C-alpha cells in the first residue's frame, strides 16, 4: 500500500532521515518506533506531503505520489492525526471536519451533507461524537476521534497516527486500540507511531524500528518481544522497574491540610486533601486522569488560587489565604521546581529558541545574568552554554541550543523542560506525566534522574496515569478519585489490583 524508498530529509545541519526505505502492506497495522529524534515523525510528514524529501520516491498503491503536497497526499487517500491536535477550538466538531473540504461557497447544503456522512462514518467505525459539540469543551479522547473522522471524511485509506495515546487515559487508550482493529477490519491501513511497546505488541502486524534517522530492523510483531524492540531502539539493554529498597523519608518539606477547590462552574475538583511531602521520598499520585490530580499539582505550584485549606512549606506557612497568592517565581526562589503536565501550554514558549526556553522561570539566576540582578541583564552566551550542558545531560536531540522549541519532537521538548527544572537541585519537585510521549531509553534516563534527586534529599510529588511508572518510582503512593484521596500505601504494599480498587471505590481507604 505504501512504499517509501531511499528517503533523505535534512533540516540545515540535521539529517533527520537517512536513506529510509519502508513498505507497508494494505489493510495492516504497521508500527513505527524509535527514540525521540529518530526521524519517525519527519518520515510520516514526508509521506503526508508536509515536507518534500531531499531524495527518494513515494508510492501509494503502486502509483507515484508527488512529493511535498499534502493536497495530493490526501487525494491519494492518506490521512494523518498529529501528535498535537490540529483543531480550531472555537469550531464545532462538524465545522472542524468540513474545514478545508467545503463543497462550495454556500455552507448550508455542504454542512447538511457532511453531517449525514459524519454520522455514517461514526456509526460504521465506532467513533461516536456529537457533531454540534464545541471542540474546546471536549476531552482529549473525543478530540482524537474527531481527528480520525476528519481523515476518514476526506476518504483516507491510509491513516497515520503520531503518538495517539500520549495524552489519553489508559481507558481511552484501550478504546483507541479497539477502534484501530475495527479500522483494519474495514480495510484501512494504519501507520502507528508510538513509544509504548505494549501497544505495539497488542495491536500491530509488523513493526519497523528507526534509530538516528535510519531503519535498523523490521519485525513481524508476533515474532518479537518487548525486550528485543527496546534494545533495537536504543542500541543497548534497557532497565526499567523498581530499583533497590524504598527510600527512608526525612522531615516534611511541604504539608497540606484540608485543601478544596471548585472550578468556575462550581464543580468540586478537590475536596479535603491532606498531604505531606518529605525529604528524600517520591510520592506518586495514581488515578484515572481527570480526578483532581492536575488541579492538585497546579495548586501546589502556585498556578491556581487556594480556596480552602492551607499549605506549609517547611516551617513557613506560605500559602495561607492571608498571603496568597504566592506566585511560581517566588516558589522557585524557595526551592520548588515544577514540570507541568502540559509542556506546550505551561513548560515552553514554542517560538523561542531552546536556549531561551531553557532559562524560563530562572532569568534571575546569577550564572546567566550580567551586572546587578536588579538590572535584569541576561548573558546570552552563558544561557546558550548552560542550555548545551542541559542537552548533553539529558540527550536532547538535536543538541542545538539555537533550534526552535517548536521543532523538537515532543519527547525532546519534555527532556529539555525536565533538565531545566532539575538543574538547580530543588528541595521540592512537582512533576506531572514526566514520560508522556518519551521513548523507552529517555524514560530510563528520566527515572534515574528522579531517583538521584530523591537520594540527594529532594521531596518529589509525581503525578502519572502510568501505573507501571508509579510502581517503579514511588516510595509512597496516594490514590485519587473524584477529587479525594481514596487510598495511601507504601511501595511494598502496592500492586495494580490494590491501586485499581482504590481508584474504583471512590472513598475506600487502603
């Protein structure tokens, strides 16, 4: 169905694809895996016509495809769902699906016909959505259905999915896997870019591994293993999971009592939260996404106003109503670092070059300022050098401080944010979804860095929807459901069944 032969693609000094050849059978699910920066997304962007290849040819169903034209790729039956959704938030589902494929100047008849076709496709492929819902009000799992429907509406016979489960809950990810099997059963060819090897083994027919812009192996999925694929991706054996005994916690660094928070519609998101974070301990917050973990993290980071309760940092009550708000900048000065769940919205300025993003929140650091700090003069040379050191420490690719933040793959963006927040040895780290969209080798690097930070005496609050990650890293585990803490246990007492029971009971204590 798809034949890419001898594809080369360069971006300045970066050789993203190096003579890549890839063949995909019709009506199959073909996984494409590799480390962050291996060239997977670039290769798919070449196939979809977003980038013209410097060399090489593309064929779809035996016919040559004009390179560098998304319009021609769509006409040839190729659709793509990007890692970060390409929807207009203020438009309805129907308006987003029709956008760019209108049937003339008068929209009424076009929308009516599109509504019938969208409802038909939704029923056929199990992609139920409300055509009149506004995109901004929909959860990410539904937004992904909209993106898939948008591609199918344009007649896609080949569907490219770039990290489709990176922002989904485990339940939404399972539902997506069922949808992909249904698409395959209807004859759709699926190209799946993912870092989650369990998903590769569960849903794909074949898997191709890329490293440093080249294809290093293609395997029949039934004939390979997670361990083999991980080693092919990074070129060495990878160790994940628990390491060593649980840490012995020290004194409390942060104590929260009776925290409560309601959103603008009056819906209770947090209720009566008591939490203690101690030096030399990683506390993992487990739970299905949307049960208050994000609100808790942002409230502790100074991004949300404290409505009820109080928070004390070490001996000083710093978040009490009388002195609220304590902004994120002041918290950094007190030794609190924050890796947000949404790196695009809160972690980076995508238009900035990497050396600028690497200094966000820390522009009063004496190492990168010139003259008295009060003057606010920045030493750009020192900032670039510091960024280069961060990139080397966390293997950010390409290791170019002048590269724009938006151009890095999602996993390399994440590594840059984590490098920035860990560099200054915080006394408290608040970190959300640390390995979302990150390859297995980088996961190992990030986990090792978090353990080192803990062993140096830092208190770490880790929010993750990945139970494997919670079980691998946390010394103590807190479970949240419906805005409440429904269970708390030490690492040695925890397993998936016990945690799952606390998630589902909505009030039972462990």
